[in-house]
């Protein structure tokens, strides 16, 4: 176990990290039983708290969604002492009322990914962790209140559907997905479940970048990137509000996820 260096972790795109926002930084390299994480983790002081930042897709966005080492990433965060993870992410909208540049703090999750490593428990003792409420209720509430205080357009509930990627959906797939979910992206699974297995609180701060292809105009990667870039200051402002409001003591169920899960 690496000496506890940060209790709060941020896993997001490389564009989420601004060196000017962090002070007293150090770069930590951690080898895990599942290989190396996506990149060395930057630990620094951010609005008065020690925070560990990990670019999910690696520096320069070199890792596609299905190749992200999710188990190594969560394991490395756990090794650093992280108890809560905030995941800023870009998502497509499956509902007309969720417009580009809106924020969604999802409370539910559907995993349609296909070929990833979904658990830490591949052998030996078996654990069946409950994901009835996959996102930490306590951390979600902090995110919602922070977004409202900034007068951002925020939706406090929503179902996040994860697809395999890296391709976007067909129109038929998109029409099917929107019957069950509100937003769609490619990286929530299995990251959300692995965080729960590690007894780490997890919340997504999802920024809508586009309407999925059920709409008239097919989405393209350039549109996603342009919307994300135009809204990055709001994401950073939101993180500045969220981080100081996170209580030191956890009162949620996440911290005891394994207590009654083992067989």
C-alpha cells in the first residue's frame, strides 16, 4: 500500500487537468496486479485539498474506451488512499430536454459494454456487490448543489448507458437505447462497478456534448470536442465548488460495500 496521498480522486479526460489549478504537485507511478494505469497519477493541492488526477485515456488521448485499463486505474486510486472519485465525462443526450452544455448527475446506470474486465474477483473468494444505487448518494448531492450554486443547467437524476465504442451508435441502436436511458457514453462500465468493489464512492459529472443519432443530425467526434472545449471552464468551476464541500467523514453505503457481499 502506497502511503495515503489523497482522499479525493478525479478520473477524466486530459482536458480536465489544468496545471495552473494545482499546487505542490507530484507525479506518482504505481504498478498494480492489473498492469499500469492509463498514465502516471498527478497528486496536487486543489482548492485546499489533496487530489489525485488520472487522465482516463492517457496523455494525448491515446487509449480508446475499450482499451482503458479500468482495473489498474481503480486499484491505483485505492493504493493512493482515495475514498471518493469524481468523474467528469462527455456524454451524448438520448432525451430532447437534455441539451448540449447541460450537466447531468446520473443516479442509475446500464452497462452495454461487451469485452472488458468487470470485476476484481476473478477467483478465490466470490463477492456479489450490490449496485442497486450505483452512484454514491452523498457525493451526488454535493455535485448537484454545487452546480445549482453556479446556476448551471443541471439535471439531478438520469440513467447513464455505456456502450462498447469506439464507434458511435446506429440510428436503430440509439432509438432502442433512448427507451431505457437518458445519456450515453463509453467509459462508465466497468469503472463504476469496480469503484464500488473497492469501496470507493463514485459520482459522474456528465456534460452533454451532443444529441445522439436518434436525432436528425449524426454526431461526429469534432462536434463533441468543440462542445467540450467551449464548456471546460464550467467543468473546472464546478470541480472547484465540489471539492471543498466533500465531507471528511463518509456516511454512505459505499464504504461497506463488501461487508455482506462475500460468499
